[in-house]
């Protein structure tokens, strides 16, 4: 077979390696969300769906929910714009699935039997971090078109709120990431993660959260706002505008928005892990142990990407997955801990507090790096 | 360069060529939707396709950073603002309100001038020697990292244009604030609550 066939197979395998866990975790997160909310509100949570006598702590509920969504009537409002109404959920879901292709879920590994090293990342783009922002900015279109196409005042209000909120916090998200870019000197995701293995003081690794604490807080808050989940869920605001841009959706189209939300939780958790929590690196393990001593050259830079043994690569993949899931649970917990902001509070927090802080962070980081 | 005259031109098609034509089709379809769409929301959506297709073509000429910036600035920024303006304007879906075009005669003159310029450029550009001057061609560009070199160039050789662009942006920002404030003042003096700045 020609070499590009092998390349195609390699990419497809990696896509499966990313998408299957991503969607499985998204389904499990719907269960986790309901259990966590139950815990916070002193309830039992979902526990009825069963296969025979087994309820598995409610773990069957995601399957039952999906089946129900598929068989529910798909109601499209009479005066809605049919094409855009159908397209909007796809536009909301697709970007969050694409973003994961540049997040490295493991180091470059040497697998026995395969001649060349394999990077555990679908696409190692040169402008990786910028690509993430570019693609995630597309998510606004799904929301905005959903609101507009529904031909419902509440939907439109929700869409306006969502677009304004996502647009505002995208700026903070980007500026918070600039600090990380300046410190690690790259926008390539594989390099950003690899640089976090270099030791800091006292054996601590130079994880993003340690060298960019303010950047981390800003990124986290902006990420929560991008998720449109409580405390930033004014676009849905069920006590004010019914359900915002979701109002006129039902059945599996609604389900796609729902899945998109939980995939986004994992995406932002993965991004937080990759930028601030050392990516796939295992804390306490000297990354030097895992290496085979070879490197893959990164073009136009003076250094290369170290290759790890395949066993270590597997461990590091597990470490990455574990970190992402912990991040997911923390992000979900925030929803059940804080009450909702008012809309004007969301805007003034973004523009009057986070934006100046983000600019200050860039300035101070730049000054320290130059000195 | 083997042209259409070569009988085996179809056999010479590579996967990247097919991808290029697919991407170009997306861009052209989007552009047509912008020009002929009777509903301005569909036009905006066509613009999304057109800009996306152009971004993909940038990738073909090994300009991945430019492609990503195109997505970030034009689709994530400009187009969202356009959609915002559309959604905030009432009854904009009416066919009569959207896509008001110039009259036939000036429109036709502009079209013919642009057509002439495009044809002239495509005939006079020495396509075959572009590669000889060290510039990437569509067929042979390798996907090389560009962001570091562009970043360096922006802050060294092209620092002055870069700074001037930022001054222009600042001026635009201040202008936007002034326009917004003036409307606010008119609203408040028109008999609303007068305690807003």
C-alpha cells in the first residue's frame, strides 16, 4: 500500500481514539450531572432505569435517555426557517468535536513493529492553539442561528444573550492563553505540553497553573462563560426566557445541543489540562524516564519532540484521561454550587474586570519573560 | 506545466487536486449564495461558506497561520458582528430590504472592469515561473510551519505597519464609543431615566 494509505489509517485510528472516549464521557457526564445535582440538593437522583433487577446506580439512564430522544416527535415550529433550524444543532455540535483534534492526549511514542514514531495527537498543527480559538468561535453560529431560525422571541433573546456572552468572553479566553503562549514560547499544542515537563523550583514541574496562576483563573472563568452553564447560563435563563435558544427544539435536535454542551465540558477540561495541568505528564514522574532517547525534530525550531516508550505512552494517555475527567467533575460541580449571574453582571464582569486583568496578566508576564 | 492539451490530464489528478476543487466549489457556492441570496441571513451564511473555503485554500498554499487567522478574524469576528446586526434589525428577512443592488448600468460597468482586470492578471501572470522565484505554488507547497516566522517578521521588518494598524484600530474603537455615547445621551434627554452617563 502507498505510504499515504498508512497515514490515512493512522489518522483514522487516532480520530476513533479521541471521538469514542469523548462521546462516551459526554454520555456519562449527563448521568454525573444528575447525580451531582442530586447530591447537592439532598436527593437520590436517577435510579429507576433498569435491566431486569440491575439499576447500576442509574448508569442505564443515559442509554434510556438517548433512546427516548430518538423516538420523540421532532417538532419544528410552523413559521420557523426549516433549513437553518435543522442546521443549527449540527453547527453547535461540530466545532466542539473538531477542537479535540489538536489537543495532544499523549506524547510521541515508538510502537514496536511500526517504523516511525507516532504522535498521540490527531493533528499537530503549527498554529494549534489559534486553531482551537478559531474553531470554537464557530460555535456561536449554531446558537445564533438556532435562536433566529426558531422564529420565537424567547429564542431570539436567548441567542442574542448567548452571542454577546460568547463573543465577550472569547476575548478574555484568548488573552488569558496569551500569557501561556508567552511563557512557553509556542502556539503549537505538542510543544506547549512538552515544555510543562521542565522542572521549576523544588522538583515542581512548570505546569501552567504554577507559572500562570492569574491566567488560569481568567481562563477558567472565561471557559465557564463559553460553556453557557451556570453561573453563566443567562442565555437559557429558564426563569426569564423559557429556555432561550433551546426553546423550539425537541427530540434528537434538542439532544444534539445537549450532547454538544457535555462534549464542550470535556473539550474545555482537556484544554485546561493541556495548558495549565501539564497535559499528559504524570506528576512525580520524571519525564526523562519515559523517553527512548530519540527525538522528532520540529521544523524551524532548534529542539525536537522527545519520543516515549509505548508503555509510558499508554500510562500518559491514561493520566491525561483521568485529569480530563477530574476537570469535568469540577466544572460540573461549579454549576451546582453558584447561583446565576444577572445578564448585566455577566457583561460587566467580562468587560470591566476580566478584560483589564487579562491585559495586566499579559503585560506582567511579558515584562518578566523579557527581563 | 501540463495543461488541458495533454490527453492524460485526468490521470495526473492527485488527491490534493481533488480536495482543492472540492474546497474551491465550497468557496464559489458560498460566494454565489451571498450575491444571489434573497434573504440576508442566507447571504450571511453564504459568506460563512465562502470565507471558510478561502481559509481552506490558504492551507493549500501552506499558509496555515493565515488560514487560522482568517477563521478567527473574519468568521469568528466580522461575520458574528454582521449576524448580530441582522438579528437586531427588525423585518430584515424581507426580500425588499435586503440586497439592494446598484442599477444595471453602473453594476455592469463595474463587473466588466473587474472581469477585464481578472482576465488580464490571469493571462499575464507567469504561473510556470512562480515556483522558480521561490514562491509556493498550489501543487507543490509543502505544509511548513509559518507562525514563528510571521511573528518575527511582524515585530521586526513590519513593525511600523503593525503599529499603524493598531493605531487605526484604536481610532475606530474610540469612534465607536463616541457614536454609542451620543445615542445614549439622546435617549436619556428624550425623557428616560436621566441618571445614565
